[in-house]
C-alpha cells in the first residue's frame, strides 16, 4: 500500500470510557469508535450520538453492569439506533459483557444496529 501511515491513521480505534454509570449517555462519534459503560449501577439510556456521523462509520458499544441487571433504553428516532436483523438489549445480563455493533447509514440517517451479542 502506497500510503500505509494514512491507512493506519484512518483505521485507528479511538476509545473513551463513559464517565457516568447510569442516566443518559451520549457517545461522541468525533472521538469515539468504541464506547463503553463499565459497571452500570442504574438504568442507562443511549442518546443519539453527538458529533459528525459519516456514511459507513462504525460504533461499537460495550456494556457491563455492576453485578446486578440494569435497564437499557435506546433512542430510536432519526439519527438514533435502528435495528437491522437483531434486537436491541433492554437489560444487561448480570456480570456479563454485551456488545452492540452499529454502522452509520447516511441515506436513512440512522445508526443501523447490525450485531448484538452477550457473553455466555
């Protein structure tokens, strides 16, 4: 590849941990490709991501609770989360990690949720 350093820059994963463990959380897609909630201790609502979303951009959300199952709510209006062949989790599974994989769809203005999986 002729411009390998540009490739590495474009594919570098930027990670940020949520500072809140409950309440309304807003991933910033200008700085975050992997957004995680580690030790959720109350209900969590995922708001429409902030920042400039680009067609095909990926967002991975990792959720872990504090040992007790917690309620999850997702903003599903335009620019929010839309399921494609999967179901959004509505609760955490106590002590298990859940991943939610999203791809931004510019034409429909949604974060299409294409993968959801929880640790066995």
